[in-house]
C-alpha cells in the first residue's frame, strides 16, 4: 500500500498568503481626479440662467446671488456660523436640508461655503452654485456623487 503525501498545514497557509498578496498587488485603484472650475463654468452659467438666478462669479469660481445682505457681523473662517439651508444637486434632488438653525465652524465646511458666507452678514440670505472641486470633489460624500456641482440656498442666522 502506497501512502499519499500530505502537505503540512503551515505550508498550505504560506501558499494561500502569498497568493492573496500577489492578487492584491495586481488590483489597481481607480484614479480620482477633481474637475477644474473652468471645465464646469458653462454648466454653472447654464444652470443659473435656467433657474432664473442672477449669479455673480466670484474669482474662486463660486457663483452667488445675494438675496439679503443682512446686517451685523460678517463671518470669517474662524467663526461659528448658525445657518438654515437647502442643498440640491443640479437635477433638483435635495441632498441636505436644515429648516432650523444648525451650528458649524466655517473653516471646517466645504470651500464653496468658506467663500460664499463671508459675502453676507448675520441675517443674510445667499444662493451659491459651487463647483465640484470646491464641494466634495471627485470622491463625493453621502448621496452626493463625485464631481457634482452643488446648489445651496443659505440663511445666516447668527455669527459668533
């Protein structure tokens, strides 16, 4: 009777580990690239026109319309802002909304808000059209996909 050779268990474990490592190395991650502000400008201008928004272009690429300039303190990136807002995708889908004031550190928010909110004062209302690279970029966030231009209506209820 002839005996079968059985590979020792540690040897099998090593083979599986090596195979897994080689397989993981052969998988390439998709490259994520933000769109440039310039590449989205025509889409933003068209959106503003079709929505009846008399938008002004900020040098950063954010488009805005001040509905009410407010009065009192103007926020800066070190400010705590209290806001009510609606955030929409350009197809009209609401992805975020706060109907009662919520508080954020302005310096921790998306770049589009860091540019837009200092254009108004406490009590002010502004509409922002934010290029994707000044929002969530190519990675997106939550229900916002990568490279999505975003629209916001924001009321600045307080600045501290």
